[in-house]
């Protein structure tokens, strides 16, 4: 029983290792997979940039509100 579990685990690890690169470079689904990988990467790369922009806008808005409160 333990040998069977170890063999199954070994097979799953080999499958995961063999399929890792094709999933990450998008070749597993052909051209649609490459497009999917591109858009997923593009969205993931844009999230920190858009988050920083939103943070700056919120920070600027809060500072202007504090100045309005201090003036009154």
C-alpha cells in the first residue's frame, strides 16, 4: 500500500514537472494558449502600476481634504 502511494506520488510529481513549462509559456493550448498567457501576464504586470496610481490619487485627495479642514 505504501509503495503504491509512493509510486502514485512520484508519477504526479513527474507529470507536474513535465507540464510546468508548457503551461507557463502557453504552448499547451497552441496559439490561444499563448494569447491567454500573454494577457494573463500583462494583467498581472499592470496590477502594481495601477495600484500605485490609485494610491497616489487617494493620498492626494486625503491631503486636500485635510488642508480644507485645517483652513476652516
